[in-house]
C-alpha cells in the first residue's frame, strides 16, 4: 500500500496533501493527560516504550493522519550525554548548564545508544501497530538548538550565555557542536534501524543566530548529520524545520541536503510556492492559533495554504506545534476536511 507522505517527500504532486500536525500527541488530548497523570516525570514517559508508543498512536486512532511522529523530546540527547534534564509544569525544561571546558570533556559521548535504547523500542512498537499506509517519522533537535538549552540551562529570552560563549570561546563551542553532531547521528540511525521511515530535524532557535554565524552554527552541523546518516542509510528522507530564519531559508535548502522544508507561519505560502517549491517539498504552515479557533476561520486559512502549495510537492502541517488549549474536535474537523479533498 502506498504511503502518500513518502510520495510527497519524493517530489510527487498528489491529489490531496498528506498531513500530520506537529505536537499532534500531547496535552490537548484527554487520553494523553490520563496516561501522563500516572507517570512521575515527562522523561519517564519518553523512556517507557509501552506508554510512549501508546501516546504516539493516540492521534492516529483519533484523527487518522498520514504520519505518526515518534513521541519523545529533543532533550533526550543531552540527557543521554549525562546532563541532568527535568521538566517543570509551567516553566519548561531545566538542565544542569554547561559552564566550563570540563563540562564538555565530561559528556558521555559513548552512552547515547545504550541510554536511548527505550526510544528505539518505542519506534519498533509503533511500527508494528501502524496501518500500512501511515508513515513513521523520527526526529531530533538540531545541534544549535540543543546547545542553547545545554548552555542556558533551559529556555531563554535573550540567549546571552550561548551567544557569548560562541564568540568568546569558539573552539570549545565548536567541540560541543561536534559532540552533538555525533550523538544525533547515532540517535537518528538508531531510529531508522528500528523502523522510522523519514526524519525531521527541529532547529527551533535557528532564527536567533546572527547572520555572520548562521552557516557555522545552523547549516554546517545539519549538513554533517544528514551526510553522516546517509552514508549508512542513503535512501532516508529528511525534513528540516529551521524556525524563523527568513531569507536564509533558500541557503538552508540548497546547502543542507534536506528533501523537504517545513515552514513556520510567518512565511507566505505564495512565496514558498514561487521560490522554494521548485527545489524541495514544502511542509506547513497553518498558524496554530487558527487551529485553536477552529471553524470557518481555520478552514479558510487552511484552504488558502492548500490553494497556494498543492500544485507542487506538499505536506500539510502547522507552522509550529498544536497548542495545549486546542479543542480536539477542531483537529478532527481539519483532518476530515483535508481528507475530503481526495474525493473531489
């Protein structure tokens, strides 16, 4: 049975776009909250193959999208490298920050596959449960974005610590990025060998990188990961999501080796169709607030995106993740609307 998601990644123009939604498994679903309520920590959930596979499948059972994305988090990499990671309600991730050369030297670079073996088991369990026409998407955070959390000790408004370190001690910061490239490569190969059909690289904070460092911190590490993975898995398809990078997006597409660019809600679909879609598949880019509002407002915004992008290789998605306050019935309505396009 054909997987139209993979067909779109291969550049095929389809009658209706395949679709999935970033953060389609999460807090807005009552079935997710029921499972999460009984698990001590968020990372405990990520490392429990039984529950993580169940959470991954929840939106597949409810909305019937064309893609299941592995339920995990980009910060399992620093956790595997030996930096303590925790998540606080209403605050977000907290990490023991890297503050010295010794902290970098003490990273457990040989621990990744052992530590993340439960994630690979989750991939296997999901793969065995998915309908034949539904693809399984693995993912990881890009080195720059993961590094921001490791240096800042969590989320940040100004990213002053990581930006300062990257300029004042470029050699040591490059060492951290190289470790993250190596660890992420191993992690993605593990996901692919366990059954992932394609990979998405999330670079959530790419948009805050100064222009004179963009190639070094965003392009080069992403390119290395994709090249490293394809040495062993030459046919794997990659989606890049470098949020908020503006005009640098063309360079990102041409230099990294991605097959698909996931665009955020600030980029015009008309612009993407005219200037980007000739070079790769486009994924995106409904404003998550439109999904939150639902109804005719949501459908009108979705139709405008589809009208602009469906004449080329295209995957429908959001410009960022589903918001926790989103009513699940809005997602049902949007999913049914997109699927109905294939019957016209």
